[in-house]
C-alpha cells in the first residue's frame, strides 16, 4: 500500500571544526574580541581516500563463519562476533535507519487510510463485562461516611478552640494590648523599627507635600486609669501613644471677616481663643489624642500653604502675614483675617484679657479651607488618564488638543496657571460678603416698604461662587393680576440683574447701586399697576414715558409718567412715578364756562379739556391699604361721574 520508492538526498554537514580561538584587538580600537580559526574542509579526493582507509582489505569473512553446528556455545559466540562485525560499506548504517523509517511511515500511512476511509475494516471497542454495582455502591457510602466524619471532627475542634478563646478573653482584663494594637492598626499606619512601634499622622499617603512629619510612638501602658482629672470616667486602653511636642494641644483655623475700624490692632486676633480649647486630659484615650494631633497637623499645613501663597502672590492688593495671622483686603473697608489658633496645653490656663473679645468665627469659610486642601491632596496623586496610553501622564484633554486647535501662547499660559488656595478662599469670601449685603439690602426694603410688598425666593442650587434669587414685587390684594419681578445673579465682585423684559444690568459691590435699582423697579411696578387697572376700567392710554424730563429731578434714576383718558374723553389722568418722590396723580377735566364761545365750534367732547390745568389728587384721603386699591377707587369714581 505504501509508495514503491522514495528518493533520499544525503549530504555532508556543512560545518567546519574549530581549530583554535584567538584574542585579537578590535578594528575600531574599543577593546578586544575572540576570533575563531576553522579547519579547512577536505576536497572530494581527500574525502574519498579518508573513507577508503577505513576499510580492512586483509580480513576474510570465511574465517568468521567456521564452527561446528552441534556446539551451542560456539554458535552463540559466532553470532556475537558477527553482530559486532563492522560493515563493509560505510553508508550501510544510514541506509538501514532510513529503510526502517520508511517502513514505519508506510505502516502509519496505511493505518490512517484505514481509519479515514473505512473501506477495509471498522475500529470497534472491545466489550468488557460490566462490574457488579453493589460493591461500588457500598464503597461510595463508606467514602461519604468517612468524609462526613472528618468534616464533623474539624467543626467540633474549631468550635472547641473558639469556646476556649472566648473563655480566655473573658478571664483577661478589659484592655488587651494586642487587641488595642489591632484596632490602632486599622485606622493608622504603623511600622516596626527595632523594638519600637512607630506610627504616622501625616497625610502624605493622601497626597500631602507638607514637610513636617507626624511620627508617634506606641508603648504598652503600665498603669490602669479609672477616670480623668475632672472625675469623669474615660475609656482607658492597655496602650499609650507618645505625641510629638509640636503636635500637642488643640488647634483650629479661625476665619473672620471684619470692618477695618473694628480691627486696628493686628495682633488682637491671636488672643481670640475661646476657653475650653486650651488643654485635653492627660489620661485621654489614645484615639482622641491621635485625632486631635492629626487635626493640629492639618491646620498647620493649611496655614503654611496660605502663608507661602500670600508671600509669593503678585496681586495688586498686598497680603500681610504677621506671626500666625494673615490679613488681606477683599473690599474697601472689609478685611479677611485667617488665624492659626494653637494652644499647646502644657501650661495651666492663662489669665484671660480683662477686655473680652468678640469671637466672630465663620465656620463655613473654615470648612471651605479644609475642603480646598483635601482637593489639592487629591489632585497631587490623581491624574487624568493619558490618551493615547503612550502620552505623558497628567496632561488634560484641553492641553492635548492645543496643537490641533492652534492655541496661542497666552491661552496656553492660562491653562498652565493653577489657582492658589488663598485666591480661592478670597473669592469665596467676596461672594459671601456680597451675598450677605444683597440679602440685607432686600430685607431692609422688604421690611420698610409697606406698599408694595417685596418677596424673595433664593435658589437652592447655589455654589460657593455663584448665587441667584428672584425678587417679586406685588401689591396687596392684586397679587394674581399685577406683579413685577427681576432676577439677581450674585457673583464674586459684581451683581447682575435681569428684568422681565430681558434687560441685563450689572452692578459693582457697592450697596447703593442695588438700592437705586430696587427703588427704580418699585416705581416701575406702580406705573404698571396703574396701566393695568386703567385697561380693565376702560380708560385709554394716551402716552407713557420711562424717562420723564419735566418737573423736579429725582435723586435716584429718572421718573416715569403715564397719561390716561376716561372712556368719555372728558377727563385726563396723569401719573408720575419716581424712585425717590413716589407716586403722584394729577387730574384734568373740562369746564363749560371756560372759553365757551371758542369751544362751541368743537364738535367732539374729547377736545373740551384742552387748555385746562391739571389738579393734584390727594390719594391719602381715599380708602384703601395700597396704592392699587386707592387708584382703582379713583378710576371708578371718575368713570361713574363722566356718564
């Protein structure tokens, strides 16, 4: 079935033997190298003579085949001799191996043909007698039983160990050193340095770059504390922590916004430490000591960061750093004071100053300082992922697109410059002061103005730098029919007002500008009320003006005017509404006795009132609680009398 013959190509190995290895200098002069010297290959004639020398022409093969057929030992010796007889042809062994390989490949090819084509035979498994299932079932039951016994023994031994450990824990004192050490290690970083156990209070693992360390030592307690110095029972562990002297005591950051005349003494803020924050009990629990010490370290880092930025700042408004206090001006007459209040707690309580100081601490800005520093720590260790992955880590998407977008040098500089911690807290303080001023201004007008009413709706989705509110101006009893509103957007150092018509007004941090705008909006509301009531009563609007140039000048802004005609056109009302002068109403009606000869030629009655004088109307004599109700009563009376 196999192939009849296969052509085999036999060639000599194309490798030369190494004769020797020499150490020679390199051609470039940079050291030495090893050079191999090979043996020259033999020519065909030399190779033939070498193979011919291997043949023994003097040996006779007939001598090896002699011997008696009856002697078994001699025959075996002759067989061994012939088996070790060298071949007469030098390629005889190669031929035999190739021939054996050919035979094996032929057999393998035949087996594959039989298995694949299935024309010669079918390979089938040999059927074996099925074993008896009963012995196997018994063996399975025995194995499961032994496995269950082993699992039961393991559970019983574990329960016994737990029971023994619980009994030992109950017999031991309440504070175990190793258990306390385990609790300590769950919240604080610890390491073994020789025979000492040291811990770290710093925020370096969270991204802090503050130079001062917070290393503390953990020792085993030798005394059992029953209470504190004040007599209160405190939890006392079996270990103690040794805090560095610079982190002892209590500290906090005091942020105060004050008026300049009230804070002429720059060092007065150092004494503004409330009583009760000076010391902590010496036998306090180790957890309380570590938390207080870490807070001291955090406050020191905040103040060091702010002081460094205040010194390096190149702003137009200089910042003053005196001792443990930073002072900067946010608005004219308004100062921001940031003080590091730290009481070491080693000495007894010092005598307080005879003149008590008012502690005006802004907790919101203090919380903002803590939050800003934690955000700075987060940015130090968290970078945006690079796109692509081979790019530099830490470059934002906007900087990666700077090349394709062809950004200028100034735009690139703005992207690189990061806002400092001090600048951010100053912006938040400005916004806080400006928002407080706006609230006070609106509340003052809302409480002083009886007519109309001012209602403020503050937006609950504000942030630390922006806030907005809607001010609604209404008249009592006419809330649904006539109302006026505007929106105030409070930023860092300016306030934007958006009216119902879509007009945008921008004001500075001065309160007077916002007051003038509110007064002007009130006057516009009164004019809008008059116009709507006149339209409902059937009166006709002759003219209106938002900037009246006749009459006395207003202290704030300009006055507005409205001229109305009665349904029969025999009466004319003129309303003047000013921010400072208020609302004034004037009436003009025709007289039959005045120039009756000249007016006889006028056929339309609406021309009868031309040339007559306007008379001032005293609205205080009308019944009503608001201008809208009085003006509605006036329109009703004039409309009825004209019929």
